[in-house]
C-alpha cells in the first residue's frame, strides 16, 4: 500500500464516521450483553416514554471506586430484543459523566460481572477494535466517493453493501488481515483479485462434484481455459511428476502467503503441493469475503475459498467434511425442489447449487491440526447470472434493511411505487413460504440469514427467492424427513472440529433444534431486523408486521391441511424459541451450545387472535 493510502486510513479514523462506527459497536455490544443475560443490570422507567427505560450497568473497580455505564433503550416486540435509543453510552466515574469512548475499558471495567474466560476476553477486545478500524475506513470511503446502492446490480451490491452483521458486535474484525491486506481483499474496496492455483496430490485430497458434473477434470479445464490448463499440466511434468496423480484447485492469495507457505512447507518441498500460478480471470470478493464472483466471466461459478482469518468471531476455513458434503447436499435439495410442484412451479425457487469442492487434507498429528485443517479447500457455486430472466433484478436479502449514502432506505423506491403494505406482504409471500414449506413438507431447516438469501424482483416487486450456502447451512433430523430415502449419506463432523465449534452440525435427533435453527436465522435475524427497520423508517408497528407474517403462515397452513401434524411438530408458534448467544459464545469456552430462550412474537399474535375470536 502506498503512503497516501495510509494517510487516507488515518483521515478515516479521525473522521465523524469513525465516531459513528464506534457508537454502533458499543450499541450492539451493550444490547447483546444485556439481551443474552451475560451481565446484571438495573432499569428505571422514563417518565415521558413508558416504552423506554434507563439501563444501568454498575460495577466496583478493584480499588473500590464505583463505575456506572448508562443508556436509554426499549424492549421491542420482536423477540423482546433490546434496542438502544440514546445516541451514546455514558460512563460515570468519580461524579464525572462522559461518553464511553473506549471499548476495551468498557469490557475491562465489567469483566468481574461476566466471569469470562480471560484469553477469550482479550481476543474479543481485539476483534472489536479491528472492527472499529475496518468499518471506519469502509464507511469513510463509501461516503467520500458517494458509492450509492441505488441502480446497482446484484454483483455490485455484493461489495457495496458493507454494514455487516446487524446484531454481532465484531461484525468486521477480519483478524489476520493487516490494513494493507484488508484494503486489497476487502469487498468494500472492489479490487480485482486473482486466485492462486495449486496442484495437490490426489491421494491426500477429497474431491466431491455434483451428479451433473460427469468429468471433474473437464470442469477444472473449463474454469482455467484450455491454454492455461495445459500450461499448468506442463509445470507438473517439469517437476518430474505425473499430472494424473494431482488435482488442481484455487486458493486465496493471502492463504497462500500467510498459511500454506509457513505451515505446509514440508509438502511444498517434496512436491506434494505444487504452485502453478495465478488465474487469468479476474474476480471480486462478495460481502462474505471468501466467496468471489468471476468478473471476467460472470456466468462462471462463484468460488468459495478457505481463508484462515477470524471474522465475526469465526475462523473462515473450509472443513474437509463440509467440502465433501457440499455437492451431495445440493443434489439432494435440487431433487426435493424438482419433485415438489409448490416449490418448483408456484414459487420457482432458485437453488445456487454447490457443484463441486476440493480439499487437501494430508494425514498429520492432531497437535498441528489448527494450522493445517481446512486451509487448502474450495467450493464452486452456481452463479446467479445463469438463473435470472429478462426484467428480473436480484438483491441480497440484507439490502432490505440498508440505508443508502443519502440516508434513504434502499427499498424506498419499491415501497413508494407499490405501497408499503402491498410490497411487504408480497415480500413475505415470496420469502416466508418456500422456507417454511421446506421445513413442514420435507423436514429441512435452512440457515436463511441475510447472506444466504437473495430476493429476485420483477419490475420492483418481490417475485422469487434464491437460496445458497448449503454445505454447512441446513439442519435436519433424518427420522423426521418426509422422504429420508432421498437424503444422501453425509460425512459426519469430526471430533476435532466439533470440539472447536459445538454449533457446527447438520444432523440431529432433536426436531426442536431443526425448527429453532430456521427460526434463529430467518425469523430472528432476517425478519427481525426487517421488522425493526420498518418500524424505524416507515413507522410500521412491529405487531402489525408480525401479524402479516402470521397471516402468511396461516394462509399456507389452510392450503396444506394434510400437514397438520407437521405444523404441530415444528410449531412456529411456540411460546419461546432458542437462539444462539452470539456474544456470550465469544466470552466463554466452547464446551456447550450457547443458546437462550427468547419470547416468540408469533405466539403473542396468535394469543391476540384467539382472544378476539372468543369475543
């Protein structure tokens, strides 16, 4: 990075956008700590607004000096979520009240209230501070260059939507990237990048391809182009090796420099791994960072690359068992959709199938697994460019809650054209029904959070849904599947992987975990954020939004009375559901599932309906 870029970063960190970002991180941190019951707090009513309260977090310092953090917030009707309404969080110490400006001081002040693992606490502080730096830079550049969302196509939106996770406080940590690398590889900066191609010994590799891909070699040849493919084959021969003994795959250039060279040098020295060169095609990072769009040929598959950074508190490797499962899961889901006229014809549901994947996983001591497990892996996914029809426009689902550079909601023109109620009801029809049908009619829960869903519009109206990211993004109980004979035999989660990520599993015997998996991702995050956004920007009462969701579900249930027992089994109207404690999980050892029960807004809507029916 040139010196002027470093100066630009400094300007960003001293800008008003940096202040806004810091306040946002503080809000999401305090909201989640309170909501997940990680810390004790005290509330008092606000006289002029009965819906809001003053929250106080009180702690004594080691020297006995009391410190209080205070903010104004409300409990929403959306899963009882906490929403901070004050502009800033205040810190009160020795009679002095001032804005809380230090994230690390806040967490160190309250650590005695949390009893958190100290190493995890230190790492979490680092994640929050990196998020502050990275998002300050991104927001500064976005506004300086007036990078509007309006008028962008899907692939442009994938790098211009830069707000990250709306609940998780370390939503842009990217631990592992320095400032220069973040600028080079971060999606916000929209730089053209090329993957590095390697040849890895076939005997130590896992390759899994869709049933539609009869010849994986031909697939890779097509990805590279004939000339480059033959040049790479010649490089293998020049090493005195037989190309038939190797398989080719792309890796992230950062992964090559920072992970593969330092930790797999034995395999490089004995030619188990052979460096071949860069792709000729240029790619661009999507908002998930490790999934890339082929800019040279947008119809070619997206490629998802292992990336050993930590983002949103999670390492972004591609575990070998998930790579092996990717194509079989996609084939299974496609069979389910193709055999179901409701999904196939009525909703014309799009699946962006994972058509192939490769993972290099040589046997080695478990002691060194952390440096080598899942670090040389890739998955190819179908491009949305091959799925859209004339007059259709696709937008990532999280665009629904995005504000443009001018401060207006991205969806405003659609809402104004069709009317708020008409547009939102059509959105719910388009998005809710395929997701709940997969659950009720088939027993498959999709992890349909913001980045895993794409809304397809036709002349501004919601028309279809596209789903993606299946290799570790669904959950089911085999004995509760409607057609278990269609379900492939999947590679189970290795014990090593399970120890470091207790929430990483696809199969379960507990049908409630299936239901709550979908409710957590789709209802709690996607629809929950939309409910709060529409309340704030369009004055749509949250209860009204959830009543529209309820009416959408009830209409579906009337259409499929034969599924009544499934409606009871996967009860969407349970009094409470279990959602993941995303912040608590980052502060305590991963020895158990970190979930907590939260009130279900649909249960309240049903109760209200039943009371009115009695009258």
